[in-house]
């Protein structure tokens, strides 16, 4: 994932995780081996974690669908007749994919599972990713976002031109997954 995109989402994601899990900045700082003021600067966006600190935060925040409710969500996506997939909101790792979405993939789903899909992002996807904060994506009850993507062809998969709707879903551990759907209402209209 591009550094600029990751930098813009790490601070708000860290704060949200900490608040949802009722962890004070001081306790998180102790666990990560940094100062409380560094946590505060990261969360406010006035500084960005680098190197080993960034890796620790990514491991902490990456989506880990482990509860029965989370597993049910994975199953619903995997069994959907609609073209849909679920990724980690922060790392873009593939968590689940429907057979209808996988029809545009040129490799077995297992080859992409638990791997970041960011390298396959079209220009429209990359542009929207950089503007998520403008759309209140990081707010607790942020709205779905609807945007346009163009065709993008890769040896592993193809992204078809159209409207995409993304929804941010909280998982039981305080991390977030992103549900990616084709927007049928606009596609038909």
C-alpha cells in the first residue's frame, strides 16, 4: 500500500481501536515501547509512525475475523451470489470473496487470500482511497462511499469499469473490514 494512503489512515484507525478497546494512550505507549506523546501525535496526524513502530501498529490493527459473528460475515460474503469481496480496511488484505467476484480473477482465490489487493487498485480506487477522510470514512458511523472505477487489467485479475460501493464494518476485535460491492442501482440505471 502506498505510504501516503497508509499514513492518512493509521492515526484515525489507531485512535478508534484504542477507544473501542478502552485502552488508554499511556498503556498503549507502554505496550508499543514509545512515549504517550508519540501516540498522541500519531493519532492527531501531526506525526507518522515509521519502521518498526509502523509494523507494530499494522499488526495490532489488521483485521482478524475470529469471533463467530466475524466468521459468519466471511461466510456470507463467500456464499453471496453478488460480486462482492471483503478486505481488511487498513491493509487491504483479502478476507473473503464471492464466486461472482472471483469470475473476473485469473488465478485461484487461494492465491490472493490474506494478501493485500492494493497493487491491483485502479486510478479511481487510488483516488478515492486518498480522499476517505473527506467523506467521513473514519468516523464511528461513517457513510458508505460510492465512486467510479475504470477498467484495470492485471495478469491475476480484472477490475471492470463501473460504480463501486464500499462499507466499513467493525469486527469484534475493534478492527475494521471493508465490504466492496458493485453498485447495482447505478449499474442498471
